[in-house]
């Protein structure tokens, strides 16, 4: 007689049988949810790897985000607060009578920006432009200046207080542009100094009437 038949017949409930049935059902559900041996080992191995992985290194005190790029095989950086964007160089308009370090004028979405090649100032050898060449556009409220870069490495971090004095370089015409060098050889440029240097400003009369 089933439990339902016993109830309809008015027979007392067999609590012991009911408990046994519930226990068997719980055991069956647990067995179904239990992973197989291979799955269990894989889960344990994944958990062990996660626990064994070293924690991320703490960010050094005073670390500042910088954009790292290359000029003539050497690595330079600018603090990101002076960098507006990195762009592929469009066709540059040559400026008649402009100094040799002025590569030209770029039209960046309708905004005309002077493009400066600071290799000579930094003592970096010239490198022919290729598909890796980029413009590092500087400015606060607007794009004020763009530097030619042979290649952009991406974002990095450095601690300005840990910078070493830049080694003397006879070919470096503007040593004041270099704030210092990290132990790994990354030279930090002084972005604000570049932006306020009047020698890098091209006179308006020399600008062409149209840039494409």
C-alpha cells in the first residue's frame, strides 16, 4: 500500500518509511550534482593555480602614468596629463621658411597643428617614416603641438623622484627638455617646457592657406 492509499484508508503515517525515502532522494540528488573524478581534479587544479599565483605588485608610491615612445632607437616618455591623443600622421603641409625641426602642419579633424621633429634637439638619429610612425599630440585645452614619434610603445609608469640625471650627450641641443632617466633607460621629457618654449612656435605668416 502506498502512502497515499494509507492516508485515504485512514491508516497512520509510517514516518520511518517517509524519512528513509527522503534520505534516499537527497542522496540521489547529491550524487547527481557531484562532479566526475576528472571534473573534480580539474576544478581543484584550477583553484590551486589561482591560490598559488602571486598577488599583483603594489603600485609604487608617487608613480605617474606616462606615454612611452621611441625616437631614433631610444625610449622617451611624456606624462599623460600633457598628451591629448596619439594619431597616425596625415599628409603634412610644408611650411615655407619654417625651421628645419618643423616637419609640417597637420590637419587633425579640422584643427591645424604644428608637427615638430625633436630628434635633433634630443640628439636622436633620424629614422625614415613608416607604418609605425605616430603623432603624439600635446596640449591642455586644445591641441597645441604634435611630436613625431618613430613608434609608440604604450602606457607605462614611473616615479619622478626616482629619476636619475640624464647623462651628458654632446648631440643634445636642448638638455632642458629631459627631466631625467629611469634605471631602465626611459627618458622623461618635460611636456610643459615643450609647450611653453617660444622657439617651437611657428609664425603665423608662414602658414599655408590650405592644408589637406
